[in-house]
C-alpha cells in the first residue's frame, strides 16, 4: 500500500456557502440551454395522488431539531426548497466542526487535503449524520477520512475503463443496446465511495448544449441503442426545464425505447422531488428511475414521501446499493434496507460489490460477505426484496452476477440442490434432455 499523490489543491477549501464560479458549482439552469425549445411543463397532467407531506414540511423529529440548532430562523418553506438546500451544502471543515466532533481520522483527511472527492452534504442529509459517532453508517458514507489517501494494490481512478469506452465526451457505450450519458458532474451530496470520484465535483462535465448535441447525434446514428441511462453526477440536479429539453430530445430518436435516470436525490435531497418535477417527467414515459439507497437510516419520512410522489407518477423505481464495509455489510442491515425499499415501492435491483477505485480499501468487503448476505436473504424474505449481487468487472467487462452455490452436484439424470435451509433435494432432469 502507498499513499496517493496530491491531486486537487482546492479540496475542502471553498468558503462556506460559497457562490463563486468553480469546481462543484451546480449547473446554471439558465446558461447553456437558453432558448432551447422544450415541452411546456403542464400545470396538471392526469391524476397525481396528493401526499400531504409536501405541504406540511419537516416530518422527521431529528431533522427538525437539527434545523433548530444549526439553521435557526430558516423557515420551513425555505428548508424544503431544494435550491436552498443545494446552496447551503456543508462544504468546509469549519462548517463541519460546528456540527460534529471530528475524529482524528476525519480531521487528518482535511489536513492532508489529498482526497479526490470534494466535500458536499445537504443540510437535510447532514441532519442524519451522528454528531458523536464516527462509525455511524451515514457519517462514514459522506465524511472523508484519511483512509481515502491510501492507494491499495489493484485500485484505479477509472477501474471500469469508462474513459476508453467514450465515443464522445460524457457518453459511455459499453453494452451493444444501451448507453450511459453523464449529464453533469455535480451531486448535492458526495458519497465517499463514488465510482466516478475521478470526475464528480470537479466541474469537468457540463450539461452544455454543444456536448449534449454530440451525444444525441451519436445515439441517433447508432440504431442498436434502445436504452439510455442518464447519470452523472446527479441528473436531478438540473432544473426542470433543462431536464425536459434533454428528455424531449431523446424522445425524438425513434429507436430509443426507454430512458432511465440514475439518482441519489430521494435519499440525500428528497425536497427535489416535487409534483411539478414528476408532472414533467411523466410526459416522457416509459421512464425508469434507479435510486441509490445505502442504509435503512436513509429511509426517512421525507424519503418515503419523495418515492411516493415518483411512484404515483407511474415511474418504476429500482434501487442500486453498494456493499460497504462497516456500513451495510451484514444481513440484518441489508434486510432492514430492502424491507424499507419495498414499502417505499422501490424494487431492490442491484447489490454492487464496491468498485476498486483509488482510496476505497476501507470500504471494500470480501466477495464472500456479499454472498453470505444473499444467502441470508433468499428464502427468508420476499423474492422482490432480493437484489442481484454483481461485480462490475474491472477493465470494462460489465456486470457479472454472483450467487451462492445452490447446485451441489450434477448427476446423469438429476441435479442435486441445496435449499435456503441447507437441506438437499434432487431435481430429476427430463429423460429427453
Ligand atoms: S450520488 Fe452517485 S454520482 Fe454522486 S457522489 Fe454519490 S455515488 Fe457518486
């Protein structure tokens, strides 16, 4: 193991609540797509079930007391404004010190200033962070530690080889029938284990009209592409109008059958999910959403409300969860998470083995941990609660599913199988097989 070299002098040095241009600025909703024709966002389109929480505001007592302590005087309406949340993200050591007692490992991360990812946490998500316990799951997923500066063997900045599979900037074409389109590199909250930590938060990927038009042209000219996944950064950090233009542009391409949006917003910034946003999104069905939930503590009343608005808008919801050491790497935590997700009408979709990104060794578990979690879930809970456990093959091999070994033996006329209770059964193969 050796320590990574210093890569970004500006980390953690942006003043509190900064508004100057630079890295990690939210995309300006008005700049690059001004004058772009987009479908108007209907004031009422169909019947969206009213969820009273979006009017009543803060639902979670922990959130309420955090706001009272650290943002006194901020009215509920402002607290529930996603743009206020975005512009008041916690971005500096000084801000953090006012809210939590930093451990030595956390403080050392700031002193070395060598981590790749900037710091960014919405006030809402910060309210879920334990002020005293550095081992709390939510805290570990967003507060940097000095472990991020350790470069273990086999780790790489771009372990999935995405850069080599980008025919145009910000578009990854790995599988024949689908592409990944990165809209921006901005997230409201940065996960310390992010696979794209080499790009997110650095102000390198802009949702500029020129770049996106190059991507649209590539998709138009590649008739095998039937599925476009919008990701980043977080696509939902763009304004409604800009998103509407992007979706309407994709919908003009006849062979694009479905569009998917990958987002962590319902977990870290549920205020972003508004009835207005969903009225816009539902114009572009079939539209799917891959959410990113990591731990049951993220499943707050606010997140339940956000998922309810999306589900009521007819958007199929799946969740992708990264398996993380000390955060969710046991059956009990994972069971709690997938049960919450089903109640939120979110289908647990993938459980990812953590990618070997630079500085991730403190987050990565042995493969056997993931297999034992799947073994501890299958048969003990609803089949719908079971995500597919996958390794994204380093170098760009794509997702490879992993399963506990339920096949004990292959006999000439039967398959010998083990069930979830470890009992053995023989399944007779058909005679003409
Ligand atoms: S939300 Fe997604 S893209 Fe953004 S930091 Fe987290 S893992 Fe990375």
